C-alpha cells in the first residue's frame, strides 16, 4: 500500500517543483533589466526552495524504487 502513495507524492512534488521553478525563473528574468546571465538566474537564492522540493521528490522516488 505504501508504494502507490510514495509514487503519487513524489510525482506531485516533482511537478509542483518544476512548475514553481519555472514561474520563479520567469519572475527573476522579468526583474533583471536587459539580457540576464543564465548563471545568475539558476543560482538565484529564490530558486533553492524549488530545488529542495525537486530533490525531496527524487529521494522519495528512489526510496520507492528500492522497495519494489
């Protein structure tokens, strides 16, 4: 019973993390005048919360994979 729940939670967290990161990066690009440097956008501190959500999703997915 734990496997489907972990799968759904990990997929939901991954989708939320990717979508949230996309919206956050768009806001960062809009706030920077001119042509922004991609290194600055990816390393912006506002993105790290989304990186953490994606990382948690990947860890849950890996844990689920070990139990199958």
